[in-house]
């Protein structure tokens, strides 16, 4: 392409390009588009909140966890009653000789003692005296009678102790 | 010294609304004109420009300043959105491009300018982008190269070739106009 052709091309294009440029120069999106975009921007950043909001949330979560831990440690007996976890290690060791613990549970003879921190489950049910006798409990009453009892199960699902509901002494 | 678009973008990611306003004021008008020139429709141009900005403010924004300029990303997004809109129009059986709906065409009353607009729409995308940025937006070759993410030499050659193609389309019209005048 020689210089003459190039100049001719430039001459042909010059005026139409200028006109098209002038016509496009004033074009832009309407103001409401800008406002809508900014509103969306504010909404997105209010929801995500930036690092400060995340830090606040993390601090709140940490405080909540700390409070739950403190409450949990301050009420081990209630925790045992709810059957979630045994907080005191070796709580059943002192009743292996057949005596009851402070909650009225009598250990089942020859059952494995609960380990420290072992999860337990307490189930209230009605059993016959014969069933209790089969578990190794010695009964002062007749074997044919029915009893309401709480049976404490260990983590492995085996019964570990029994408590009379109406009469805590078996 | 004014912050770059990429610096403004980084500030918007931290929730700086002022940076977002500046970025919008700086980038929206040329982006809208690009979309308008490409689609010929104000409604489409508004929609795709708005969507392009929405894409960069969303938490899942895929723009990475290490991979190119923000403008290149925005122009690419607009181009893809218009392409997608045309595809969906084609699927729905709508004529594409809809000449009767082309408002830009209607606004151009002068025959040569109308021919230029039509010829621009038919140019391959890289050539059209070079003409848009250098001739219609009057940006330097260096700025156009930064925006499109290619070397300055590439911009020069694309512009040269694009002008040849456009002139070839406009010359017959000019000749006929001259002969009618005589």
C-alpha cells in the first residue's frame, strides 16, 4: 500500500469518524443505573461487613465457647444427670464394693467401671425383679415384682448401674 | 498522582464506596459507548454495562489484576455479554442484528457515517476494538494496548488493517456521491 492510497483512506474516513465520535460523545448510562449499582455495592459490603465485622463475629464466637465451657465445668453433676458425659474421673470406683453413689445408682456387679470422660446414657424403664437378679443385683423383695428403674449404660451400650426410681435403695 | 483502575478496584474490594464512585465515573462512559456502538441499542448497552460492573463488585468476582487490566476485563465482559444476548436472540428467532431496532443507525443521518457504523459492526472484534479506542475514543496507542492487553505494535497493525477495510467499504459511496454532485 503506497502513501497515496493511505492518504486517500484517511481522507475517506476522517469525516465519518469525526461525526460518529461526536454523536457517541454524549452517550452514557442514565443516572438511575449508577444509583442502583451503588446501592448494590453498599448492600453487598454491609452483608459481608469487611474484616472488622468478621473479627467481631470471631470474638463473639470465642466468648460464647468460653462461657459454655465455664458453665459446663461448673455443673458436672447436672451434666451427668443429663447423660451427656461423666465429668469426674473414676466416679464409680468407690462403689465397686456394692454401695451406691451420691446419685442413687448402684453398680452392677462385675460390670466394667466407667472410664474418665466416657459418655453415658440413662434410660428409665420397668423391669421385673427376676431381670434385676439376672443382672446380679441382690433383692430384698420378690423376683416377680415389677420395678421402675433408671439403668445407666456406658459408651459400649452395656448396663453399668441401676437406680430405683421410687426407692433409691435396691 | 491518580490511583490506577486496579488500585481503585482493590479498594472497592474492601468496601471503599468512594473508590467505586471514581472507578464508575472513569470507566462507565467509554464502556457504555463501546457497548452502544457494538450493539446499536441503548437498552442492551445499559444492561451489559451494568452487569459488567456488577460482576466486579460481587464477592465472587473473577477479575485478577495480575492477569490484565481492569478495563480489558470490563471490555471483554461487555463483548461476551453482547455475544450471549445475540445468541439468545437467535435462539428465540429474532433477526440479528435487528436493523430496525438499531437506534444508533437511526441517529446517524449522514450516509457515510451510517456506512461507517455498519462497516464497524462487521469488522472482526480485534480490529473493531482498535478503531473504537484509537479513533472514536481518541486514546493513544499505548493506552489502547494497555486496555486490550496486547503490544503497541499489534494495535498499530490492527488499526492500519481496520482502516483499510473500512475505507474499502466507504470509497464506493464517496465516488457515487461525487458523481451525483457533478
